[in-house]
C-alpha cells in the first residue's frame, strides 16, 4: 500500500518523495460550536477526511498532519477554542515554510473554516514573493454547499451554520455523534429598526449588505442558522462522494498549473541572475 500520510512516514521516506511532481495537502480546521446538535471538531474532521480520500485516489498526493485549532468568533459557546489571528498566521507560516524547506512546491491548503483565510492570505502572498510558489486554498464546507445546492435544490433555504449541508455531512462522517433531538434553529436575531442581521459580521440595510461586527452569540444565540430537519447521513454520504470526486479531478489540474508557475519562476530567476 502506498504511503501518503507524512505523520506515518520516516524522514527518509519523506525525503524520497518526488517533490517536483507531488501535491501536498495541508488540512486546517477549527474547534468551534456548530449549534446544539453539531460537534465542535467538524471543520477539522471534514478537512482531514477529504485529504485522506483524495490521497487514496491520486498517487501524487501526500497529506500533512492537521492543524486542529483556528480563529473563531464563537468563543462564548462551550468547547469553542480560538487562536489569536496573529498566532494562527505565525503557525501557518512556520508550517508552510518548513515543508517548502524540505522541497515541497505544490501545496493545497485545505482550510475548512472561513475566518482562517484572514491568516492564510498574507502567508500565501509572502510565499509567492519569496519562492514563486502559488498556494491553493480549498474550502470543503463551501464546496459541500455548492454541490448540495445542485444535488438537493429544494434544501437551499436550509443552508447555514449548524444547518444544511453541514449536519448531513457530520452525520455521514461520524455516525451516532449528531443527536437531532438537541437541534435548535432560531437563526439570527435582529434589533428593532431597519437593520437586518444576516451574519455575525454583516447586516442588510435598504437591500444592501454592510459590515457590522457583532458578538456572535448575541446575534446567533442558538449557535445555528439554517435548518436541520432535512438532514440525513445518507444525504451526507452522497455529498462527500461528490466532494472526493471534485478533489480527485482538481489536484492533477492544480499540479500542472503549479508546475508551469515554478518553471516560469525559475526561468525568470535565471534571467535576473545573468543580467538579462
């Protein structure tokens, strides 16, 4: 059986990986609440699962150990733990730099928590400037929502944090851990007046969305938006299979793109050093 999990490989085995034609997947998540029924580790569990399934299907893929903790505004909910944004950025920077030092050039950050992107983007910019490496960012929950909207168009109104398709995917990933008897969906709470809260950091006024950085638990007291009533493990399994298929097709396409970027970067550096 081919080894793909760097955490279970020796340093000699990692050194022998043909880095120029391999893609490194780096799963990142968060430990945060997903409503009264969802479990706190879902972001990382899904990121790691997707990486594993893609690595099992594509020979050129290797996977780093996951980063479990991220940056989250939901710290008022029990079990939610957040890194400071600057801490997360420093950790991502050090990890990415470490793998680049060991020869990896084609890296996909499989980040499954939106607020983490604020820490990842400056890391990607620095890596591009220093090494000519273009990092890719794949967001599994976003992909799940995109696929579910096509597969189950009747559930679009149920989408949300702690709603669909997240609960169905959680049920498929870890059967028996989601107890729908605890599910509670009250959605976002808006104050009296013309502002309609649409997320913890946005509101709608006069048919236009504006930034409004609230305390998350104040505007989403149940921790969940969307609807869970249509959730099922069977539906989650179908979504997961489509996600894996997408990843299986995306990785070779990204590898070709990244190899071309590296080739042009190398040619540019050679030209610069020769004075051309």
